[in-house]
């Protein structure tokens, strides 16, 4: 899509392609704190070049529209669970899903942990200035063991019944599992006892109703996922090492952003379209 830059009044303004705030970019081997969100870490896993150009070089990539319907679902779910959190009672979905022993976790930092934009879960990576962050949707607690369940809300629209195993096996949901692994890693690193099972609360909008009638009906599923954070620390080490280098890394050959940029560069700079090295790489040198 084509994305226009706008100011706080939603007026179109000149797009520079670079971030305005220097603090949003990392300088190799800097000593002051720098936050890396769960989303940026996922970007590193997907395409190291895109990640580096964003976090280190300070490029401002085109954005995508907000998912306002999904955000509304999340907001309303949080209201439900906050009611149960205040009363310390199980949510209506818990008993039928074998979670009658759980309640939403009551903690004074809960609102901050859910605020991905300004706070979130936070964990310093070893002795580096890198602070890993992630805004969790919810946390539930086992009233018997006091262990915590990491929870993520997901909204979708799919025909038929959602099969829980198919949901986890879907390659398009691999990022969801990485997200859950990352949250569990942060929460464990913060000193909490995290249960080995986490949960996706999947709200699936039904498409077989006879009409809209100002109402959208959802089926709800609690999908268990056994998280694994064993791989995360080594990948964060790789990410930090990449951020401290001065050379722009190679792209993921499957990255559509990089492929588009390469073709764009060939059209704009046909004089450089020679040899086996990519036009982008030639421009970087």
C-alpha cells in the first residue's frame, strides 16, 4: 500500500524516510539504554537487513492501518477480565476449559505491562544497554500453585470450527508462538514463576449468520500452547551483535520489502544494474 505521512492533525506532511527522533535509533556500541520491543525482535528474526535499516540506520518504513476491530475486541475482553481480576473470580470461559482453578492475575503493574507503547514487560539483556519489552494482553494465575499463565488475545474470521491443533500448526501463526515464547521469557526473567502452558484466547467471527443486524457474533476458543524460550537468549545475542556492527547485513531472500526495494533501485538507478551484486548492495557501498 502507499502510505502518506501525516501530522497530529491528520494533515499530509513531507515524508523524509528517516525517523525524526535520534533516540529511536541505536548507535553501534552505545552505552545508554535502548529498548527493543517484541515486534522489533520478530523483525530481526524475519529479515536482518530490514531490522538493521530500521533500528540502527533510522529509516522510517511505510506503515499499515490500525486494526481497530481487533483492538476493540481486545479492549472489551480486558474489561471482562478486569472485572474478574478485581473480584478474583474465574472468568466465564475458565470452567468449561478446565481452568476453574485460575483467576486473572492481580498485580499493581498490570496496566503498565499491557501498555506496549509506553511500558510493557521489561527485561535488561545481560550487561548490555538493550532492554527487551513486550506488551502482554493478559496474565492469569493458578490459584493452587501461584504460577502465572501468559495469555494473548487473537481475533479472526474463519468459516467453521477452529481446530486447536490446526491453529497452532498454521505457518501464518508461527509469529504468534514466537510472541508467546518472548513474553514468557520476559516474565520469567523478571522473577515470576511462569507455568509451562500459555493460552491464546481466539475470538472467531461467525460468517454464517443470516445478516449483520448491527451485531457480529463470535465463537470463543482457549488454545493451549506449551511455550519454549530456550532459543531466545542466543538469538538476542545475535541481534545485539548485529546492532553493534557497521555493515548493513544481507536480506532474507523471501523478504518482499527487500525485493521491492531492489526492483525499485534497478528502475531508478539503471546505470548500476550490472554484475551479480544487487543494486541495493552497490548503493550501500
